[in-house]
């Protein structure tokens, strides 16, 4: 098996490292900047003796190295810069994602695509339309990362392990994401039963701003440890065919009363990608917040002018 990571920045390179250390597939790391994927891949290969992995790792500026990939993860794109409008960011990243999809798909026609580039919901929608692939083979990072942030904050608040938390964060991977305390559990107990509404709102707000909080500390960078770990978790579910449930950015076709939009929802991942979209029994208020979040994504998708 071969897994391709497109984009050798902090997220992509750290993901490549996490995946090669799992030692279940060869890894191809691709970037447009000459020397970056080659140098980072060489550095990682030199850890094989200490870590004991046996699969191959190659870095390149050419897509030839990606041929025959089973999974292609797209992290390539730019971050929003001072003075740049949201529409400008969307336009630039849309061109990048479209080009990556077209080049990678031509060499790996059976691949599953996992999108990380922001705004991820809209970029996943674009990748799906540009590729012409069935929706089970194109999905994005959203709730695994947002849920991981929520779990970390709950663990701090309740003095438990983050692994004791099963988070539920749905909707847009952005300002309108929705935290559902009723479906978020701590050692099997709903969060709604463990903390009051004020604390629930505070935890949700910190989760929504989880990425910005890290940027505030780093000043010149953004999160990459948790994002790369989240994608590696998704990749592992596909590679192993585990069918494990997690929240991902997925194209909806009637589920939750939503159609022709990509938002974060619970899915089961396996060897064919999305095996099932899980529909939680949302009440009227919960459904309304999800639909509001989906409308925010639609506005972004509209800016793509597909």
C-alpha cells in the first residue's frame, strides 16, 4: 500500500512522520517547493534504524512518485495573510486543490482523498466535484480535530483523561461549528449531565476558537500536532478497515435534512472510505443549529463559483 501526502509544510510533514512510524504503508511526500519534500523525507528515512520501520518514504516535487496510491491526503494550501480577504484565500486554495486532485487522480484512479486544506468543508466539496468520485471516497478533516480539542478542554475541566471523552462536534469546521453536549460523553455519561449550561457554552466557545488560541501563542504559525494526529487517526481507520465512528466533513444527500453540502457529521470509516453516515437523533434545536452551520458552508461554496 502507498499513501501520498501533498503539502510538506508542518501539517503534511508531521503527518508523513506519523504515518511512516505506523509502518503500514509506503509514503510519498509531495510539495511544489524544491528541496523541501526531499530533505524532510531524507531526514525521516534516517530515523528508520532507531524506530524500526521498514516501509519506504520518498519526497518529490513530481507526482510520479504518487502513482498507485490507495489514499491521498491534501494538506497543500496557504494560510490567510494580513490584508487578504476570505474570498481571495478561497480562490487561491481552490486552484491548488483542483490542480492536486487532477494530477493525483490521473496516477491513482482508485484512491481515497482526505482533504485538510482550509476552508476544509468547501475544499472537500470542490475536490468531490472536480474528481467526479463517489462521495464515500472524498471527505475531510473536521470533527476529529475539533472533537480532540473539545476532549482536551473537558479533560482539563473534569480532571479526567482525554481518552475518557467521546466528543461530538458537527457542522462547519469554523466559527459556526456545533458542539452537542447531549452526545458528548465522559466515561459513558453525557456532558450535559456533568456540567451546567454556562460551562457547556464556555467549553464550546473555547473549542470553536481552539485553532486561534494556538495561533495566539505561536504568533507566526498555527496548529499541526493535533491536526496531523487527527488525520493519521482517519487514515488508520481506512487502512485497517476498522469501521470506527468519527466525525468527518462529508457530502450529504438528504441526511439530517441537508443536501448538496459538506459538513462535519458522524461517519464510519473503512477500506472503501465512508462506509456509513450516522444520523444522530437530533432534537429540533439541535437540527436548527446544524442547518445554520450548513448555510455558512453554502456561502463559502458559492464563493467558489463552480
